[in-house]
C-alpha cells in the first residue's frame, strides 16, 4: 500500500505500520531535502521506544542527515533531524 506523504517540516508517523517506518523515514528525508527543508521533526510517540529506535537508526544511516536529537519538549516523543545544505 502506498501512502502520499506531504512534505512539511514535521511528519507524524502514527499513521504508518511499524514495518514501514524505516522506508517512510528514508523517503521523507529525501523529499524534504529536495523541497529545501534543512530541519525536520519526526513524531514517533513515546511508548516503549521501538518506533524511536527505528527512526533514529534510519537517520543515523541516511547520507543527507548531518545530526539528529530528541526533541526536548516532547519527552522523547519526536526526533529532530538536520539535513545537509
């Protein structure tokens, strides 16, 4: 099943199945970079940290990501990524 992802500064991942999160993050980062965004927020929720781990692992291995961190105001519910210029 294909989802259309709007390219905005934030992406809420709650609508996606856990098995799709890695590919959604990779495609979103590529599209965000092409759209000129240099910082994005990936909302994965708090839970037990499984989604957070998948998101951060995908970011760690993505060539367009220069750094990422937990968004402090969300208490581990989102990750912010800075993209190459």
